[in-house]
C-alpha cells in the first residue's frame, strides 16, 4: 500500500520558494508548457505523434535521446505537469535496484487502489547497468509503469535491446542559433523568473558570441548569461551593459560536445578516417582538432592512423607506415600539446599519399581461404629438413634456392595443392604499386618463357611401407598466376 501523502507545510513552501529563487537561470526559465517550449519541432510540432500523446494524456514508454541542453528534462517535466498519471522522477546516477522495486510496488498498489497509472522518469538512463534495466522490463511489458528515459548516449549502445523494443526513441537535436537567441531574449525580458529586474543591455556582438559559444546548449547559454549579468556592476541609470569580454569571462571556454566514451567518439574517428581516405587534408585536420580538443587520447588517434596507413594506402606509398609510427613515437615522447603537431603532420601526409586497398583486400582474401578451405599440409619442397629422417622423407627435396638461379627468382609453387595458382595481391597503378605491378608482370613474363613443355608422366615407384610418394625435381609444379580469390 502506498504511503499516505503528507500535505504541504509552511516549511515546504518556504523551501520551494528558496529553491526557486536560488536556482540557476536555466532552471528558473524552464518552459512549463509545450507552447513555451523552443525547438524540436520535428517531434513536438503541431500534429506530431508525441504532441498529440501529451495533449490527450495517452502516454507510452519512450526514450528521449539528445545532447545536453536540448530539452529532455524539460519535456519530461511538461509531461509531468500535463498528465493525470502519477509522475515519479528518478536519477540513474543515485537510484538503485531497491529504488526501482519500491517505485514498481507503489505503482502496482496505486493502479489497484485508484486505477491511476504511474509514469517513471529516469534521467541519465544510460548509467543503469543491464541488471538495473532488466529490473523494470516486466513492468513496462505489462503496463504497470510507463517509462520515460532521458539520455545523452546512443540508446543502441547503452540501452538493452529488450527495453528498446518496448519504448519509442525520440531524437532531440542541439538547438539552432535562432532558438538559443529566443531563449536569451526571453530571459532578459522576464521579470518574474528571468533577469528583467536587472535592466540588462546585452551588446549585439556579445549576444552573437554567446549564441555561438553555447554550441546549441540552452543551459550553457542561460547560465553564462546570468553569471555575466550578476557579476557586472550597474552603471548610470542602474543599467548593466554586457560586453563580449563579460561573456567570454563567464563562459571561460566553449561548451564542448564530445565524449571520448560515447557515440561522438566513434563518429569523429570515422569522419577523420574517411577524410583521409578521400585525400582531404582540411577535413581530416578539423576532425583531428575536434577530437583532441574534446580530450581524446592522442595515442588512440595515433593507433588509428597506423591502421589507415596499412588499410587505405599500403604499398602505394611505403613511407606512410613509418610516418605514422614516427608520429606515435613523437606523441609518446613529447606528450601534449607538442605531440599534436606530429599527429597533424601524419594526417596530412596520409591525405596526400596515393591510395590503395590492394593489400587490405589481398589479406582479406587470404583470411577467407584459411577459414573456408581445407588446410592442406605444407608442400614437401617448402618444408624445413633439420634431421636426416626428414630428409629421407623428402622434406625440402627439389627446393629451388632463388639466389642460385640466374635471375634470382624461382617459379616453384608456394601454395598448397588445393590453392595452387591462386592470386591474392593485385596492385593498383597508383604510387609505388605501379612499380610493384611492373615487377610482377616481369616475373610472370619470365615464368612463361622458362616453363618447359608438358612431359609424359613416369610410372610411380614402388614405395616402402610408411614411405610418402615424392615428386622428382622436374615434376615440381611451377608457380601459376591465373586463379583469383575474390572477397
């Protein structure tokens, strides 16, 4: 049975009033209705599903996913103010499984006694582990509770798939500059909850600077505005003029939208990789700077550059790999910020290098054949023969030592019989691979010239018990380049 609600007291009213007066500007100016809400028209605009559900009090479980300051908590509070259901807010930062069980039990009692639904709002739901998310799953399934989760992280990675299948995901976007401007102007003119009583004049260049530096985060913009306003002494006529320097001092630094453990970490490294692959040094340098400014581990970036060097450049420019290894060593030796220039140099070098994925494709084909074909033994002529027994068994017999041959090469087959003649590496005509291509063509031409005509097979020798059949020197199959392996 849910506990009997306690009526408000004088102390409760005083506490609420004190919190209201002392709350940051962003909290005081939080929109109270959908009409006051700014932005996110793609999900709560007129006629949209979520707006209709809120207006008709026909709620369903949902997850609000968006960057900080985009209105997730505000939207949840608007729902709380408009629904007839009981609204139970929780923070995943402090709540545990016991709190969830308590909320669920109260929701069951409330539904049974008063036929009242319960909406459970879980802020930062991505901080719940799997067992905590599983604890509420059955009660979302049977309708005991309606879940509203808020997260800054991609739900695909941070929320259980079973939970995702029972909730609709709504994606909120960072506010546009004009929307941030509306919130700033509203706060400056509002005498009840905003800064209207302070007679603030915000210089136009300061307003533009604040909008730009807030990076689409309404909370950052409003709280910086309040810090600048309250720290500025009034001038003649009690007016406070807020300049760019005041805003810069209040902000200290741009609101950085980067989490080296979140989705943007993967998106940014993907953008860097693709910029290099497309030979765009400007785009690659930008994403490198974004990642480093967001606190990304420079050695992680160095490792990815090494990967790019071998995956997208390979032998088209053999110096790409040494460049990236040198950058990694420089970062390790110098640290930051000096080592960042070494990464920038490597990034530009990779962008300007000729591109080839021939080596990447070749090794991929090898991996497929290793996994999907029979693993034949090493051909006898390629085996090592350190003992007399191995020599008698034919290990190393008929092997051609390339340095003893006129052109320093041998046409003997090096693949197992089931893959004889397979071609894996097919160089492009770009960069050094053009030279590699010519060398392989020269090798094939010489092989064709030196290949003897077919001979009549001789009868097999009678074998002693346990002896393996051996190929005579003239029957060792030559290397054939003609059978391709495709991915």
